[in-house]
């Protein structure tokens, strides 16, 4: 543990663990999906979950291109599953049989999940290096662990846990979110090829809460890593949340409560029989 660096910062509001033994990330962003830089990042997705799970914690993993609109913890507890995953939306053979998205998932700590992620870790370097895909390799190990030990896997509703697939292929749902008629638990802007487009799409949906670079007071600090580090090291009076989050864009509290009450029931009832049949056909393909 002496080789680990544990940091708790009241200005960031988060604990962070770092060890050089886990490897390092390139300074430049990935050039495209599944390139070598992307694959190295997938290694960190593997080790981060394993470390927390092996320490005895339940784990909720998420990518950074994801916005929470309400807490999913109570909903997850009601499901009583070993693994709870966002639906990826893709129905290609490489993601069979679960078609899950590894950018947002919950893991309950138990012997079945410990086996899964320890086995995954031992094979991840070679298999992810070969396939350049964290998602497809994880799905393979999920299927194996389910067969061997009865691992319980739950795939979330695509409207309650919306994604970039919805942005591109379910415009009626996106319009309801834009008009604040419907409030999913989260919105994950996957299915998008770069950071710039993710920001554009989040702004279009009304889910981007950081200031623009043009904001002289906040933008240059909140969207620039060196400036942010300098701000934190100066022991500022404002937290990052107070400085950088445009809270005037948040949903009004009374509106949040109303939509939360209606949202779960609507999310379930709007999946019509024809949609279920369509979904079944896609999975069979």
C-alpha cells in the first residue's frame, strides 16, 4: 500500500488512488475508437473495478461521458442482482449474448463477482490487446461465469438508462428529455466518435453543465486541466462544483420530484409489445 497514493480533496469531493505499477496513460487522447491508446485505457477500466471489488466494496463503474439525472442506487438495490449493466444498443455478434455496455455498470461484492473480475484481470492484458475491446472480452467472461456459477446478470431498460444510441436513433425520447417531460436515471453519450461531438450532443439535449471556454471568469479554469490543478493547489474558497457547475441549468427541484414520481412507471409502460418484438428480433439476429 505504500506504493499507492491516496488523496482526499475537499475541493474535488472525491478520493483517488494511484499506483505507477498499474502503468501510465499517453498524454494525447485516442485518435479513434479501438486504437492503441484506447486499448491502454481499457486496461485501467479493468484494474480500477478489480481493486475496489477486492477491497470488499460494491462497485458502480461509469465512463466520464455520462450525466446523472437521479440516483440509481435504490433502484439497483431493488433488483437484487450480481451485475447490472446498461444496454449497449448494438446487436452485433461480438457482444452476444448480453449486449451490455461496459461504460456504466454496478457490481455487487460476492464470491461470484470476485471470481469473474479476478479471471477477467488475469486475461485482460492479452485479450484486450488482441481485440482492442474491453466490452467484448468482459461479456465473454460474464457468460463463462454465469454458466459455471449462476452469475445473476440484469440489463437495464434503454429508456430509463438512455445512451447515445437514443440520441441518434430515438429522437422522440430525446425530445421528451429536451422538454423535461421525461427524466431518465442517466444519459450516457456513447455511440459518439470524439469528445467534441459528445459536448455538442450533450448541449443539444440540455445536459451540459460546464461553462464554455468563452466564459472569462470560469471557462478557462473549468475546461483546462493545468488551470484546474493550479486552482486547486491555491486552496480556493470555492469548491469545483460551486465554481464550474452551471446550476441555473439544472431541473427545478419541484419539477424533478414530479418527473421522478412519474418517470419509472412511464419508462416501463412505453415499451410497447411491438417494441418488445422488435427487440427480440434484433437479439435473434
